[in-house]
């Protein structure tokens, strides 16, 4: 029986995937665990698929290859790997060697001690540029505001029970965010410190523009925070306009020093804007719920399994 399935999305990883597999094999050879490695090819711009085929020919028993029909993105590729894994536990990590395979032992130890459903690798420090580090931290804060249930140490380096991972397979939303899905399934999560190394090859698929787009999609898809913000602002605006209206009416009756028509215009504009904002908030609440229930776009499409 296979205890651990390692799911690795591959996008422009030709210079790292051989060394990554070698380190994974060395780690598991030093343990008593049986394992499999599932590489999900997500159509980059290099010769990753040819190298994966070579690895498969050398290690046919432990490697499974899946090629998607086009680029579907990292999170969809990982979910595809979940569907084809057979291990009791599933590990996800990137192909660029920023996640040290040797740290899997820390994840396993943490999960066993706390009987967690998920254990995240928490980075003591990030080995990106200063600008990228700042952007990553800002993105995480932004996402945590939108999804309060999300574990504060979430990362792409995860160990989880297979039943938890596979529960995400049938989830279809307008935007795929694995950790958002996982936060809907369980809050029994832990974390441990792992090493975050410098990227060993290739370039990250996440440009600054894509990171910003990623954050906006998560914020809109997984959170009702924007809609609730509009609703709350409209309530406050109505409250303040009520106070201001009392002041306008009282001053009009006591001093009558406003220009003709000013009180009625101010009251009409204030209450009108408040009602419009409240109506938008109510409509947004319904649209948010419709969005959650009606999106049925497939997360991925497989062209080949080796």
C-alpha cells in the first residue's frame, strides 16, 4: 500500500525536475514509506515533458505522468493530481526546488503528533527579491481578510489526508484556489517551519500582474467581504444622513438661513445615494450566492496519462 502521493505541477521545470525527483527518492529510500510521484504537466514553454518521459522510463514504478490539454494553472493541475493519487496522504510542492524535499519529515511528524487534516510548511524567510517578498506578504494579508477561515500559514507546501484533498475534486467555482477550498472542508490545520530556498531554475509563472489578478479573483470569488462592505457603508450613510437631516430640519425651523430649496435637495441626494448603495448591497448578496451555485466549468482536461 502506498502511504504518500507527491503531487507536483510542472510549468517550465526542465532544469529542476530531475534533481527534485532524485532528492525525493533519496528521502523516501531512507524511510519505510512507500510513495508515488505524480507530475502534472501544465504546458510551459520548455522541454519539461520530454524530461518527464525520460524519468518515467527510468522509474516506471514510482512515477505517474499526466499531461493536460493546455495550461490550466497551478491549482487546477494540483487538483488533477489529487484525482489520480492513491496514497493515504498527499503532499504538494513546487517543481523549482524552493521547497526542500527533506522537510517532508517535519510535515509528517507534525501531522502525526497533532492528528491534523492538513499541515502547511511555514517559511521562516522568503528567498525572493525584496519587492516580491513584500508583494507576497501583502497578498497573503489581503487574502486572509477575504477568507477569515484560511489558515494563517497556508502555503504551496502541504501535507494532507487523502480524503481531505479528494474532497476538492468536485468543487467547481469561477476561480480555483485550493487553500480556499480546503478552508471550506476543515479547520483542523497545523504548520511547521520549513526551508524556503532560492529558485533553482526557470522563471516563476506568477508575474506581479498575475499575482494581483490572483488576489482580486480570490477576493471576489471566495469572499462576500466587498458586498458586505457596501451594505455596511450604506447603513452608516443612512444613519449619518438621518442625523444630518434632523440638523437641517431643526436649523430650517429655528433660523431659516438656508437658501430656498437647499434642505430638500440635500435630503433627497443623501437618502437617494444611501438607498442606491443599500440596493446594490442586497443585489450583490444574491449575485454572490448565484455565482457559488451556478459555475460548472471543468477545472482541467487531460490529454494523456503515462
